[in-house]
C-alpha cells in the first residue's frame, strides 16, 4: 500500500510518502505535491521518499522524469530525498538526507 502525508513547513511544503510505488503512484504524488504547494501559496516542496520502494523500469523512469518537468514547472524549488541519488536540474534536486534538502530549500 502507498501512503502520502503533507505538512506545511513555512518556507515549503513537506510531503512524506511510504510504501510501494509504481509509475501511476509516483506521477500522482508529484501532482498532489504541486497542487498542495500551489494552494498553500508555496513555491518550494520537499518530497521525502526514504520509505518508498520505487518500482520503475528504465522506460518508466524516463516517463516519470518527463512528467515531473511538466508538473513542477511553476515551482521555484523541489527537493527530493531518496535512498539512492538520481539526476538533478536547476530547480529540482535530489538529496540523501532531509537536513541537506532543508538547507537547500530555505537558502536564498
């Protein structure tokens, strides 16, 4: 089972997910995260995926990347914390600890 919870951290929205996630769950999590941030008036999001078992093929990983670039286009910064580091872009970065992600998100 896949779960997601959200908490407003002032400068950003924290989204914590747990469980097994295939492509549909991961795309929906991104949409959920962006929507909550937008409705809260935040331009920054931290997505904690440390407790998520990501189940993606190489092709699905590419599809997810394309989806994320569209979903997160209006956000200023998006940080993701995962057990294994993935690629980054100018406003989307991946971290291995919550502390590193927090520091990057609150930096000017």
